[in-house]
C-alpha cells in the first residue's frame, strides 16, 4: 500500500513538474512574443519545448509555431534578434521597444505569481490583520503551561489591546520572568490566562514559546484576493533580491541561497505533492475540499524566481540585455552591436556551464530543502 502511494505521488509529481515548468517558461516567452508583436517586431518562431523540432503546428502572421522534443518550456526567436541591419527585426527597433520586449517576459512571470497566489488565497482565505492569532505553541513552554492553545486569538496583553506580532512581542519582552495577563478568544469564548515569559529560553524559540500570525478568513470574492496576492508577489521577489545580502550578513545560511537545477526542483515538487496528497483525504472528509496549498505556493515561488532571475544584469539574460539598452536611452548612443553580441555569447557559454554544474551537483550533493 505504501509503495503504491509512493508511486502515485511520484507519477503525479512527474506530470505536474513537466506541466508547471513548461507553463512557467512559456508564459515568460509569451510575454516577449506578445509585446514584440504589439510593437510590430516580427517573430520568426514560437517554440513549445526545446529543439530538436517534432513538427510545425501552424503559421500565424509570419510566425511558425513549433512543437519540440524536450518538454521543458519553450523559446521565442524574433527576427534579427542580434542584427540591427535586418529591417523589422528586434535589434533594429528603437531602444524603448527593445526594453519593453525584454521586460515583458519577467513581468509575465510576476503576473502569473499574482494569479497563482490569488488562487491560493481563494482556497485558504486571506489574513485578517485586525486580529492576532496563535498559530503554534511549543509543548514545553510557558505558553503551554498557561493553557494557551493553537488558534487562540489574542485580544489583550498586560491590559493593552494588541493587533500585531510586534506589539505582543514588545509586551512579552517587557515582562520577562513576570506574570503576564492575557485575554484570548477561543471558539467565541473570552478567556483570561496568565503566562510567565522566561528569560532563560533561547531567543530562537521565544520567551513564551509561541508563533504568531493572523487568522485566515474566506474572501468575499476572487477580486478581493488580488491586493494581498500582489503584496505576496512583491514580498517574495524582495526576499530573493535581498538573499545575497542576508547571506553576507550571516542572517541566512549559504544553503538557503543555493541554486538548484531540474532534479532539485523535482525533489521539491515531490515534497509538495506528497504533502498535499497526505492532507487531501482528511480535508476532503471534513470539508469536501481538496486543497493544493503546498503545490500552489511552490508554483508561485517558481514563476517569481524565474522572473526575478531573468532581471539579474548578467549577459545572455534579459537583465543583461537591458543593461545594454539603458545607456542608449539615457545617452542617446548605442553600444556597438558587435561588442554586445560577443559579450552575450560569452555570457551564454558561462551560463550554460553554470547550469551544467548546478544540475550535476544536484545529483552529487542534493540540496537539503524541506517544506515548512
């Protein structure tokens, strides 16, 4: 039975992995294609999958839509991508047009992140920032001894109204080794409790031994999830951008910033699908719903990561090409195309070597990543 379950999870993970990876990359390439056509830049090929080609599906306005053998994503081949002497091509277009085309791919990935987060929040609910909830209690903690339970909504601490984790944290630290009166709401009932935060407990597990958050409430409509979905996308993008600085400061481990390849992503997908499969039977029996929380969150993280990574100013990436367009916009003078092409060719070779190294290391020394 266990073997059958493991095979099912692996099968589902494999299908989902290929589909999600393809969609995330194709959305990126579709952004480039859409904006290129919008500004009149001719596109010779829109490829689904990676060559070699299986067949040409159809032609549309001069673009060949092709199906290729390797199912991981796709590509767009604009006319005259690197040759400004080709009329109607990308390199011959004004700097503003080239900038818009280059930005379109990453922007589409970020918009997909907003969409996926909105689906996720439609399932789990949106945070109610007017109430502070205890989301986790350490079983061997002052909080557990005081009778605090997971799901309790904190109304007051030391007689003061609290609405945010920071407010409660400050009150806790001000009452170390002292009785701290708490007023909580539990299943509609108001309960008075007293806990004593301990100064002897390690900082990472907290003086009271609780994890704080906000209760999740069903959204009134799908549109109501969009503001928080945009915020979640921005926060995830900021976390990625700030990660190198956090590693240098020592507030994040090098393992957190490690790049992973296809196998690493596959391993995480197996975890996510496994967690969702494990919780699905219980949830379906209790509520009639079949959540996909871990998988949706992972899809959002993947598309946002792809969008942000492509904006990194490295040769051959969208960000590297943007780096060559910006001086032309600012100084009205173009970097010699031949020099730019040489830089991108060298950058592409180095990028391919890096990706090969990352994928090999996924097998030699797999990343130790565990979903929360």
